[in-house]
């Protein structure tokens, strides 16, 4: 008669066997100071704060000209959307100029709240 092999899987002690339960920690007990989890904690990470947008959607602003590198005329514009901060550079806005038929992405430094042309 042929011998039949078992295909049952038996748990190994090395690969994920049952571990002993962690000690119970209560306030005021000596076990609190000896808790292994408290010793393994990493120091808190320093998290940089994200800058916040100065202007809101729907505001009418003054967009400065682009100088020599960007072909942009100084004009009034309306904020269509605030773009998320990318981790570097300045905050960006999607704006629509009164004198143009398309939207632009403009840095916060190129926008101001001046609504009239008088000094």
C-alpha cells in the first residue's frame, strides 16, 4: 500500500509563532517605567508648517507685469483657484485677467490688493 503524505501546515516557532503577551501597564506602578514600548519610541519629527494663501477665491487683485522673462501685462484679475503648496517656491494662484480670455498661474508675489491706479 502506498504511503500518503500530509499537506497540513504546522506553525513554526521562528516564523510568527505565538508571542507572550505584553505586560499590563497601569498608572502609578513600577511596570510603567519598565514598559518596553516606551523605550522603543522614536523622537518626535520636526514638521515644517505649510504657508497659507493670502488671497481668497473670488477676490479682485492687481497683477503686476511679467518683466522681460514673462509676457504679461499689468492688469486687474480675479482669483479662480488657489493651487496647493508644492513644498518649495511661492504659493500659486489660478487667475483670470480682465483683459485676457484665458487663465494664468501666478505667484503670490506678483499679486497685490491695490484696486485703483492712483498712488
